[in-house]
C-alpha cells in the first residue's frame, strides 16, 4: 500500500513526519529515520485500524499570499 508522508523540519532539529491518511505522526534526526519511524508507526496503526482506500489520494501544493507586518 502506498501512503503519503509530509515531513517538516523540527525547530529543535530533525524532522516531524506525518501521514495524512491515518494521522500517524513521528519524528527522527534525519529524513530516512523519520520515514522509517513513520512506516513503523503506520504499520502498527493499520494492524488495529485497517484502512480501506478505494482510491489513491491526490497530493498537491498551493500558495497563499503572505502579508508582512
């Protein structure tokens, strides 16, 4: 099963990894560690709460105007 991962840099260092389909969130010192931790957390989640996805999610980006003070 192919799922999405959103990684953001953590203020204290490393990365926070989030899977929008399940809501699982983890962190790690590197991108690779963050993804490995997210994979493990998501697999554990799916063991308890199977995900039925009849479609593949569409992941995209968008921009918003940023106003400065």
